[in-house]
């Protein structure tokens, strides 16, 4: 029998993050929410405690604070999305390229992850001239993965890099969650979204064939049946309206552990093989539920808490912000990126560092 060499893994060449310039302090958001919702929603006094329980200190938006206090429809939200998402894409992709000592013309494939706005042509095409991408670059826009998009996007990019050794694959996750905050929806879900959502972007470059300090070892997903109502969007004339059940922490506590164990078994790994979990932090209660479900000591997800405090929930890019902090502090031999998103689904990527 001939010797079959193992297929080399895709390596993480660079990672970068970016946020828009407008900073919103959580205390100011709460004060504005009292003015907007308090007089019209009798239970707002009870719901207002959500704002102080998220763990958020500040977050960022693509529009100035006052913009969100006026009624907005699809045209205005779409204009804000296109301008803001394009600017963030250019900024964060430029940072990732600089960190990798590459030019935009060196990129062979672009994976663009976004679920908070609609753009056709998609974002990477809209910024192609500004960035300097080649005319033969492969484009892979991905929509609808929500908070799981950062992990799933990294997984997709790794497989594309592995399929073409030596090629450079850029993955960009851009989410403008703030544009889904609604003044007209007097619902618990909208109050939760208003208390949590921020805007941000993350980008990574992957390549196979020349080694690397951090390899994408494997990936996997788990889709729970009959869970469509846990997370997602409603679409109406005003824009996206959030579907957001506050039972998510309870769901995580009850169902995540066996799902992660099953994903790891598919990688021929177990929980004991993971030195560090890098999780999408949906909020303080979700972080607590993750530590319980993954049997971690309370406080283990320290980078997750810091990202939530500094940036809020930015959906898909958030877990890559956490990964960036974890890398800065030094990754252990094996980490597992995890995120939950609409479907309801868990997405995982195993990273092997310094192997």
C-alpha cells in the first residue's frame, strides 16, 4: 500500500477586529430607553433591569446616538447598512492584510459573513475596487447564520483554503446589529435587543501549505430540531424585527453539553482534550450558562466577559474578538471556538496551536 500523506491543515495567518466610531455608554442607552419605551410599555420598569444585567459598559454604532431615536424604515436602515458595513469591511480587511504582510491582490477567495443587512451585489463586490481585489477573486457571501456566523465562516474559509493549498482566503464577518433596534416594537425581545446589540467586524486570513502557529484542526455543527423560534428575524416594512427568546440561557444549560460532546466525538476528541473554550458571549446570563454547561469554573470565560463589556453583542464577529484577546494572552495547545445561532444551531471549530 502506498503511503498517503495527511492533508495539511489550514493555518490562521492573521486576525483583526474593528468597531465603528460612535460609542454608546450603557447608562445613556438605558436613559434613552426610559424616554422611548417607559411611557408606552407598562412593564418597562421591570424589563429595565436587563440593561444593568448584561455586563455591558459600552458598545459602538454606525450612526450617531440620536439617529436611533427617530423612526426609521427599510430605505434609511439599508443606506446606513451599506455605508457602515462597507467602511467596516475596508477597515478590518485592511488590518488583517497588514498583519499578514499581504496586499489585497494576494487574496484568492473572500468569505463574507453578514446577517444584519441585505446587499446585492454583496459587500466584497462593493468594496473590491477600493480594496484592490483581483478580478478573478472567488466570492463566497454567507447570510443567515447570525451569531454562529463567525465560527461557521472560519470553518468554511478553512475548508476552501485546504482545497487550494497555497491560496490566501480572507473571511470577513460584519454585523450592524444596532440597525435592528426598533422604536415601534413594544416587546420583550426588542427590549433585550436594545440592551445588547452593538456593531463590529472581524477578519481573518487563512492559508494551507506553509505551516502556521495556529491550525484549524477540525469543525462541526449541531442543529436542534423544532427550534426555529429561539432566534432569528421577522421582516416587515420597518426592517428586521428580532426573534429573541429569553430562554436561551436555560436552553444552553440543558442542551449544549451533549451537543458539544457529540461534535467533539466526530473530531475524535472529548471535553478533556480542550484546554480553552473560546465562546460567543451573548450576554452575562449566557456566559454564566456556558460555564455551567461546559463544566467550567465560574469566571473561566474572562475574555468573553471583557468583550461583552467593551463592545456588547455584535453577533457573528463577537467570538473572533474573543479569539483575538485569547491569542494576545497566549493560546494553549488546543482551543474550541463555539457559537450559537439561528436554526437553532451550535457551530464549533477546533484550533491547534504550536503543534
